[in-house]
C-alpha cells in the first residue's frame, strides 16, 4: 500500500463507515488487489486482538474528570518558566579563549608567511669550507657562492 488515503479507506470499510456505493467500490478493489486484501486481513487481526483489551481497566473517577486532571497537569508544567542555566567561570573563560587562540594562530601563520615571502635575499655560511659564503636572491632566482682561493702553499698544508 503506497497511498495513505487508500489505507484509510480500507480502515473505514472495515469499520463500516463508508456509504454503500463506496463500499461496493472498495469490495471490487479488494477482489483485484492482493496487497489490499492482505492489509485488510492485518487490520481485522489487530481489531480482534484489541477486543476486550480495556475491560479490566477501571478508573477511580469519571472519564471527564480523569482527562481534566491530565490537562491541568500539562498546563501547569507548560506555565512554569524554564530554569536559568548557570554557566561556570571555566566555560565563560573558554568561550573567550578559544576565539582568541584561533586569532593568534592566524596572525602567527600570516606573520610567518610574510616573513618567508618577504625575504628577497639571504646569506649563509658553510662550516665545511671555512671562508665559503653563499648568497641567494629569491626575487631574481640567483645564487652566488663565494669560495676563498687558497694560495699554493696553503693548499699543500691543508691536505
């Protein structure tokens, strides 16, 4: 059964609430549709299972008074104001520190990016060869390596 209206029509047919013309139409529909017949059988079984279910239940007061008590309880609960929630000092501090920390991290990342991107030239020395000097110009993409030229007598004593 895909149509909710058809299901309701079957329920009304079972309860005898349909006019004669509509009841005949539903009866002919039931003769053709196995799914509708199955649903009608389930509805009959459910109705049979619920027969006499509430016979043993007795209310101490009349039905109207019983339901009016329930309605008064619902209204009294909905009329009460919601209690105020106390927020701890740690939660208030965290509410301030989390955005401040995020802002600080973004600023630090921006500062590092500007510092690295803004460096147009850099110089470094190497310990492997004392006196060697490397110069890099990132803007033009050039690297200059300065090596000291040893004299012939220094070359012989160095090795």
